[in-house]
């Protein structure tokens, strides 16, 4: 289970339910705040037409098919693939803050980098 809490909300992911994200927005109106489940394998999923009918889950291995597809498509279109090295560096900053937060048992601020 991975849960990220920020100044504007939270995002929760569980590997056992990898077709779902749980999202919480502090910007929702009072009375509407709370975690909501986002089903990422429904008809609106960007890769679903290449797979089986909605309601069937996409597995761990399938995510690597998507990764390679996106990488090859970026090369074909002569553009920088995403995620790229810079994205990885930003992700590492967050992971290091998570590790520090656990070790020191306190909140750690992570400033967003301007692009």
C-alpha cells in the first residue's frame, strides 16, 4: 500500500487492487470530502481498446506492455518519452522525503519544481 498525503489532498494505491486509485481532494466542498475510488480499467482508460471488455482487470505484466508501447511511440514521433530521467529524479525526491518522514516520524515538505 502506498499513500501520499499532500497539502491539497491524498492519493492511495494498493498493489492488490492495481486497477483502482483512491483520491481525496481538500478542495472538494464540505460534505463532499472523502476518498473516492477511481476505476482505471473502465472504458475511459487510454489503453482499454487494446485489451478485453471493461470490468476485466489489467494485470502487472500488462503495465509493461503499456510502458514499452509508450516508449516506442515516443521514439517514432521523435519526442522525449515519459516518464523520463527528469521525472525519475522528481520521483526520487518524493521517495527520499517519504523515507525521511518515516525515520523521523514527522511530516516532510516537498516543494514542487517549476517546469
